[in-house]
C-alpha cells in the first residue's frame, strides 16, 4: 500500500480527556476545526503530529487509526479487495471496517515524515484487540494492507507488524476474549512513576501486569503504559 504516516485518533463524547492527553504527551492543541469544532491535533514539541482528538456523538470513548497514503481512492479499492468494507467515502477520506470490525480511515498524506522523540514516555503504539477466533484473518489483513511484516510478539498473545523506521506508531495485535477494539500504548523507562503521574492527572488504574499497566483516562478510554524503551 505504501503507508506514509500513521495517526492515532482519540474519539470521545466530550472534550473532558483532552487536557489529560495534552499533559501526558507534552503536547499543545491546535485550533479546532470541522463541524462544531469536533477535531483538533495534539502538537508535539518537535516532529510531525501523529495524535488527534475528535468529539463523537455515538458510543463510549475509544481510539481509531488513520493510515496516510497517496491515491486514497485506489488504496481504498485495494483495502476492499483484501476484505475491508467501506463505511463512508468522502474522496480523500475513506472510512472502512476491517474483517474483525475495526474502524479505520485512509487519508491523504500531507508530507509528514519526522517522528517525534519521547522524553520520559512516548505514545508509540496502537494495539489492535482481536478476538481469537478471527485473529489470523485479521492479522494477515493488516499485514497485507500496510505491507509490514508480521512477526510473533514477545508473548504468545501478541503479534507485531514491523513498521518502517520513521513511522510514529507501531502496530501490535493482541488476541482477546472480548470484542474487537483499539487502544493506544505508551512506552516508558519508569512505569511506576509514569502511572503515578497519570493517576494524578485523573486516570484510573484497571490492572497491573508484569510488563504493562492498563488504565482508563478521564473519559473512560482504556490504554496501557508499558515497559519498553522510549
């Protein structure tokens, strides 16, 4: 496909979690845009933006992935040929659903190329939570869609797609027993300190595992803080 950039979207029914994500990422917030000012971009201190926020009218707070490509209509047709279904087509923005039901967007690449660097932590991964029964079909779909090599992860429940060096978000696929979804992950060098900072800003700890901690942000959206180099 020639994915040129990736963006993680934080979709929320209100703006309540936006100050939280500004604080944990050290980002500024762009002027709002779109109908009713629904959209804004988290602006990193350096590099090109790769995180955005959106106020949505339906459902709980969640995350989705945008893939930035050249020739959006042609790439949308290719995605459909691989098993995706079109949800909405606005020409240079096409919303699709993967075989497992994950919503994602194809958008026009605008020249983004410089991956931001982290400080004590960095949002660097979108995790695709995929029901076990359809995992291989879904993983193969994303590998074919992106052109990124699929490899086994560090634990049996994970596979990873190997991103190009300049890409801001890794793609991790996790076998789950619940419904399909997406969530963002942060890498950090001191998980206990990072989690404490998030809790002080309004997050809630859901579960502590050997290599990661699952939290919910002030909007109730799940995400993870992980033991990985920034």
